[in-house]
C-alpha cells in the first residue's frame, strides 16, 4: 500500500484504467458496458479492470490510490495463493519461501501496485491453478460427494474473471487443466499397467481414468455452464454493439504484433532473468535441479508436483512466445510458478537435503558475491566515464548493492543451515523495495504529472485545454477532466472562432512541426511524458 501511494502515475496503461473508472462513475449506466477514456470509446479490452477500480473509487473516492486498491488486493491474494500452491505441492516451508520471494521480486513489486490488467490476470490465473490442484486426484464417486465439484466451479469463475479482464489469457487456465489431466492420466495408466499387463483390470483403470479426468468433471459438474453464464454476456453485448469491432481489431493487431510491440519469439528468455530479480540465480539453480528430478522414472509425489509446476509455466509462456505483441509485464502470470520452483530449491538447499547440489550452489553464490562486490565500483566508473545522468548511476548502484547483500545472506543460509535466514532475507528485500520504490526513487525523478497539472491550473485558472493530435492520458488523470484531442486543422480553425481560444498541450516526444498561430510558452517535465504548452499568439501578444 505504501508503494501504491508513493508511486506517481505515469504509465498510459494505468491512466487508461483510472480514467475509464472515473468516467464510468460520472457517466450514464451504459459506460459500464462501453467504457470510455478521455471521452473516447475504449472497447479494445474487456471492462472488468475498469469495473474493479470504479467500485473501489465509488467507496473510497476518486483518487489514484483508490483506483489502485483492487490491484494491491490482487497482488496480496496472489502471494497467499502462491504460498498455498507451494505448500500443497512441496510442503509448507517451500510455500513460505515461494511467497516471500514473490513479494520481493522486482517485476511483481513494480507492477503489482499499478491499476493495470496484468495484475488482475495474474491473480485470476493463480487462483485457477490452485482450484485445479484442489479439484484433482479425486475419484468419480468422491468428487460428487465432496467439494471437488465446488472447486471446479471456482476454476470456471477464475477463467471467467481473466476473460473479462483481458480475454485470451483465460485459455491458459484451461491449458493447465489439460496438462494436469495428461500427467495424471499417464501416471494412472502406468500404475494400471504394472498391476495387469492386459485384461479387465487395465480396461477398468482406463475407464476410471476417463470418468475422473478434470475435463470430464468440468463439463459434467456444470462448471462449464458457470463459465459461460459469467463470461459470455458482455462479449455478446460487445459483438452486437456499434463499437464492438474495436475488440476484434485490437485482438487481431495484437496477435500479429501490429501495435508497436512486435518482438522475436526469444524476447522473453532474457526477460525471465529480469523478472525474477534479485532471485534470478536461485531460479536458475532450481531449474537445473528440477531437470534432474524430471528425468527420473519414478512416480514420486515430488516429481509429479514439479511436472505440474512446469505445465503451469508452459501454459502461460508458450502462448506468449507465439503472440505477436510482447511486453515484459505480460510475464506477471508466470512469476508465481517460477517462485514456487525457487521456493522448492531453497527449501531443499537450506534443509540440507540436497547433498548432490550443495557444492554447486555454494560455488555459484561465491562467484556471484565477488562479482557483485566489484560491480558497484565498475558501474560508478562506467557512468562517470560516459557522463550518464547521476540518478541512473545511483539506481544501478543500489541494485548491485542489494544483490551483493542477498548473495552474502543466502550463502550464510547454505553454510550455517539457519532456517530463519531465508525469511529474514526475503522480508529485508521487500522492505528495501518499499523504501527504494515508494520513498527514495521518486525523489530522483523529474516532477510528475500532478505537479505539471498544478502549474497549469495556477497559470491558466480559467483556460480551456486541448491536446494536439494525441492525448497524454496521465495528464488527463492529473487534470481531472476530459481534454479533447484536435488535429492541426481543427486547432487552426479554432483561432478564427471568437471566444474559443484554448491552451494547446502536446507530448514533446512526438517532435511535431511548429503550429501556425500558436507559440510555445513553456515545457513541463513529467518523466516519460514531457508536455509542451502552446498558447495562441493573440492571447500572449506574440506575432506569429
């Protein structure tokens, strides 16, 4: 919550959700089905993210913090679910380590407090995976008499939620269910084959396997009806609305990579290391060790659990590799699975139940320790030589020091077998991230959009504002109003209308040519989105 309060709003993705929620509350009831952002129809994404922020803002007031509250709750919910999944698969301590590392991973901490759809999708996917684990492993008789059927309805609700937040990622939950079915089916058939090579026993086992599969139970329990009833009404409404083509057009463009975020399929592989910072080395160790586990031929609970975790990760990552648009925050739904694997590795290593890997782990940590101890000096010299901005050098310096401290403490965990040290490390990392992101880091950034909006209101208290060609949604949030977007021709026509003079705002990064009849009066620095302020020359007394 502290990070949500301290982080200034600057990202267009977040500003779009905050604006959509505000305009839902201020507009007619139809806005809840056809959202708008800065007065323009926004049906490129389903509206559940807007709904969540709108409900929060209706209770707590129309502030950025209130709009972020659903994302904060979803992040904490994901941490809790990660603990429950890790505990169910590998034990309570592994689940605790996984949850702690998730809280202290940079991508999760950076985006987990922002009112963006990927945070809500992460929660929905993780909730669906947990519900699948609770529903699996029951016989055809037991699930009808127990809560297995109820958990399948929870899976349906999670899928419907993800579909209403972002659409296609809901299929990832279904892929996890298919993968778990394949894993369980293969194991049951193998066990049946060991009992009887041929004959009725094997046929009966195969029949039971079909009747107890998750997919069959998902259909026969009525959970698929729950999914359709919750998810389909808005999509049906959108299909028959005049603006419904925005949804399909955006989906097609995104799948082809036509929205400016097209990257090669291997784009996510280096990003996996960045998303798990500062636990990347632990995740790498866990990956190497888990391969050894998966190569075994036994049907132990630990091996089956690791197969399920890999199926979970593949169900999220493989579609992202094939999708055209690629952005780092799309990996949010993958981080819990990665942290469960890392939690398993820490649990085995710290508890000294990993003699075959212990020397390798200690060696890796030693190498990292020396590298990271040398890195701060190297970074300072590099940035001094290249004359890069000081805040950037300081950011890298803080990151290097954090990694060095983590390497030292984790090395102590392995050498002195102190089980409490990993929890101390994880809590310390989360605390440092709060301080860096919410308190210290904003002081190194230029004034945000709130400061820019405050200066505009002070200098032009009664002015009408317009955007040139493109809108800065973050500025719309800060100005707390709808600001129309006009073309150059419309702005020139505006000069000829008596009483319709307006202050023109343009994003500096657009590098637009001079606008006849307007002169630049100031430039406001807002970090990623600087704003150039243009005033009609008749108003400020400057000849064009």
